C-alpha cells in the first residue's frame, strides 16, 4: 500500500482553531497548514495550505515555488486538506 498523509500526520482540527501554523514534510514535499481569519463579515475562516519542494523551510522558499490552496474551515474542509495533500505529494517526489 502506498504511503498516505492522514489525520495523525497533520494534527487535529482543534489545533488549527488556535491560529498557529503547522508544518510537515512527505517524501520531497514540504507543507504548511494554518487557519486564515475571515477578511470581513461576508467572508469565512479558511484553511490555507501551502506546498513546496524540499529542502527549504517556508520562510526561505521563493514565493514562486509555493503553491497555495484554501479550504473551508470546517471538519469537511479539514478532510479536504488531507485529500489535497495526498493529491499534491506526487508533484514533489525526490
């Protein structure tokens, strides 16, 4: 069976409610997940997921090397984050 990223790899949904980012890596792909607060009252909170190739950390990676995707800040959105990371991991194989 192929390795997959799952809930044990990205911390619990409750962790992100605190607004702190989480970073991880998987076979050549680095990733960062954080909650983005709604910009205005017509907007909603979102998961922001950034992916980029290893080896550098988020802060040291050139912006054009980072791919960003946003998902609703809900349990369903949390599941979407996991699916997205598993889709993206093949893009960064070492």
